C-alpha cells in the first residue's frame, strides 16, 4: 500500500453570493443576436429584443414574463414553458432558461 500525503492551505472567499447546485446560466453565443441569422444559435434575450432574420423567416420578437419566454414572428405568437420547442417550417425555437428578466433561447434547424 502506498502512503497518501495530503496538504491543505487556507481558503478565502470574498463572494457574498451563495453557491447553487443548478446548471450555470450561460448561452453559447452570449449576447450576439446576429449569430442567429443562419438559424443556429444559443443567445441571451430580454424583453424588447428582436432576433434578426432567422433563416429568412423574419425577426423574432421577445417578451419575458412570469418565468416564460414569449416569441412573435411574422404575425404568429407563442408562449411556452421552458423546454417546449416551437417549430416554424424547418426552424426549431427552444426557450432554455429564464433568470429574472433575461432568458436563453436556442435555435436549430431540423
């Protein structure tokens, strides 16, 4: 049996934010809404944002309220629980997360 040696050092923290066990609130493309122009992205959104010309379908208007992301596009509107995908032609729009007044929206082609 090999002996095990452990060392310790003092731990200091200046954060007053409590740690959480939930997944981090991240978006692969950050705040770059233009990344959605090709129909594939994951971006932070907030009420009033307009995700530009998604795959030629036109912009997607965003409203966030009561933990839900509502989308409007070409006269159509939809509000869904997180994880409920919307299909428009060959475009999938998926609300991934909401934290306060911001959300994460994922777009993919099918």
